[in-house]
């Protein structure tokens, strides 16, 4: 094995790079975790994630839709309402996100303050 081959093998995995390009952005994982529960309207989603601005939520939803993880649906009005749901690819994230949640429970200090019976 040449030195160049060795360096190529030590690089970060391309799949992990793509995952963290999307999920390394603030709010993305929280949006997906809310949508794993059910399809929601924009306003519900914003209320479910304290601190996120409308603009940021809109930007993240656009990115998730572009990645094929979220579908935007316009509900017949009046009033006109937009809802979001996960695609099959988005729903396939559930086992990985649940495992990350379990890992956080074991290895990260509790900062939420929600009683365990209310945590999903």
C-alpha cells in the first residue's frame, strides 16, 4: 500500500460526510424527530421547536425536501394551510434517531427537565 492509498483510507467516510452536511445543521434533527410522530402544519411545527424562527424553519424544510426526506402538502382551504410529512426515506431515519436518543440518555447530561414519562 502506498502512502497515498493509506491517506485515502484514513479520510472520513463519504456517507457520513453527506449525513452531517444535512444533520449537522442546527434544527434539522429536531424537525425530523417531530415529523416522525406525525404530519404537522407549519405553525404546529414551529411551536414544537422552541427558539426556531419562521425563516429558519422554512429554510430547513426546503433543505429536507430537497434531500427527499420531507414532502410539503398544501391543504385545501379556506384557510390555506401547509403541512409537512416525512417521505419513506425520512421515516427510515427513525431507528437511527431513536438510537441517538438512547445514547444521549446514557452519555449526555440531562438538560431537558421533562419527566421521563413525557419523553418519546
